[in-house]
């Protein structure tokens, strides 16, 4: 039995067959083009990338110190600029992933100028370091009339003209400073062993790693004391996060005077420290600096430069209170100004007011905040007028022995959010946040309101 398809069915089947054939052809052509005429080089096999745009000619080169940017026409003594390896990797990825999708019929050499190859938008010469891989020159010409494609040539297929997605031009047409590494230092924070910070008048502080922490070597008043590990980590983290606003490529700038900030960091297994210098800002919006990574110098916005300045006070451990919380069984709060006393006792259900039986919810949290207090400026050994005692707190053990005690003083000479704290028999007074006073006073019983006329 013979089956006859209507004419429309035959036409539809022919259209489907043609579409499948075209799709298979284009897919096969794209694979053939991509695998045979377009490079797929990765960062580990490339030695250098020479880039020529309509305004610049520069080379990204892998040297013993790492990747650098070398600008053509620079002075003979010009120093190369450290390069951002991640951005170079992105460039190679853009080239590899934007393979040709189509090629034109063989174009006569006399007609290549019409596709933009007499003055290409970008030329990229890839030089691999791996044996068996050859140099590849890529040229990128005009956009196709539709604007969706870009004409390109590859030295792997001389004379051929390929079509690429036009978006590749935005990824490869970059100025040389796009590849600069704007980090001030090439620093691995976990490897820092010794830090020295100096100002215009001399060394401000010096730290040395001891096992997993740091201790002060200078100033003499803090020698041997432990440094706040969180402050050191924060300092080094901020240092790696700060980037220069611009990198100077000529070694011809000599700043006046001495640097206002100098940092030396000795890394593990290193014989020479990394150095960072920042000079006084003056009346300009940017400060000049230089480092072992950027010896020709860089410019840094003023507010960024200020974040580098850390006093020894900022680096030291600023905890005030240490006691064993598990030993606390009762507490006495005395308000000097209000002449009120509260004795609180700890039970299995929480804290209670001994006299009135009130539940004192939150007192455990307040005592935890007390232990977390940090002094906000240098302590003093004496207090004078107009400092006034406001609150006293005593903590007791199970045997009613005094575990520790605290005195709080208000002082109009302090910032409005601070008060003085004296711990036990210590002779020092520490400026701390005064919120703890209001918090502890909040547990005192409310005074009864007197009726009018009494």
C-alpha cells in the first residue's frame, strides 16, 4: 500500500531536512574552526601576550618576579609594572571561549582593508612557553554590517576571515593600565613574621610573631605584652584590600621630606622585608607612596592613606576585665547618685533580687558585656575633679567571698559615651563605654512615687 503525503507535508519535511542539515553544517564548521584555527591557550602555557590597540602597544610578560606589564617606547631604565594575573587569565579565557562561528570564502588580500585589517582595532600576539606550541597572531577588524559580529584573522589560517561575536571587542580592547596590579604589596598575611611601623619621628611600634600570636618589641612600655590577634589580622587584611588609585610607571618622582608612614614586613623564609612608604599628603587630594612592589611610586586617595596609620594603642590587647564567670554566685550593685543597693543571687532558674524576689532577666548578658569592655584610650593613674563616682559593682563566689569589684566614674572631660572604670585594687582608671552603667542601673528597683503634698 503506497502512502501519498500532501504537497504541504512534503514541503514541511523538506524544510526540516534543510534546517537540520544547515544546523549540522554550522555545528561541524564551528567545531572545525574552533579546533583548528583558533588558539586555546591557558595562563600556565603562555610566556607573553603582545597587545596593540589603536592608542597603545604593550606586552604582558611572565618574568621571574611574576607577570608584568611592559609598555613599548618607555625609557630604557623604565621599570615594568606588576600585572594582575587574574585579568590576564580573563583575557585568555575571552579569546578561547569566543571561537569563530563562521568563515568567509577566501578573501583576496587586496580586499582585506575593507574588513578593517589594514588598521585593526586590536592585534594580539600570543607567545607560548610550552614546546610544541607556536606563536599565534590574532587581528580584529571592523564589525559586520549587522553589528552582531566582528571580522577577525588568525595566523593559524592565513588569508581566512572569520566571524566572531562582536562582544569580544569589549573584552580585549583594554588600555595597559587595565592589567596593572594595584595592590600596594604582594602579601600573604599568614606568612607575616615581623612588623615595624615608623613615622616621621621614628619607630612607633614593632611586633614579632610568637607561635600563633604577636608580641610587642617596641614601644618599651609595651615590650613583651601580647598584641590583639584580631587587630593584627584586621590591619593586614586592610593592607591587602587597599589599592592604589594610579600606578606611576616612570621612576622620576622624588618626594620632599621623610615619609609620614613606613611599614616593614618580614615574611617567612625571607631575608629582606617588604616595605611600604606613604609621604605627607600636603594640599593635594592624593598622597604619594612607594613600595617594594611599586618602586616608581603610586598615588593613594587621602582617606585610604589614613586607614594605614595605626598607633601602638590600636594594636594592643585592650581587654580590661578577666575573671572566672562560673564562680560568680551573687552580685551587689550600688548606685552612688541614687543611694540604692541591689543584691542579686544566682539560682537554677536565673538571677533574682534577694530582697524583693524579682526575676532579673538579662543580668547574665550584662555581666558578659562587662567582660567584653575595651578601653578606648590610654588609662590614667589618678582621677581628679570633676570626675564623680556613679556606680559600684561587686561579684561574689559561692562562699560569699569577693571575686572582683568595679567602680565607675562619670567625667565631663571624656567623650559623652565614655566613663572611667577601676578594677579591684588596680591603680589604673580605664576609659570605657558608659552604656554598661545605664544597663546595670536598670536592675535597681524603681523608687515609689510620692503623692503630691507629702
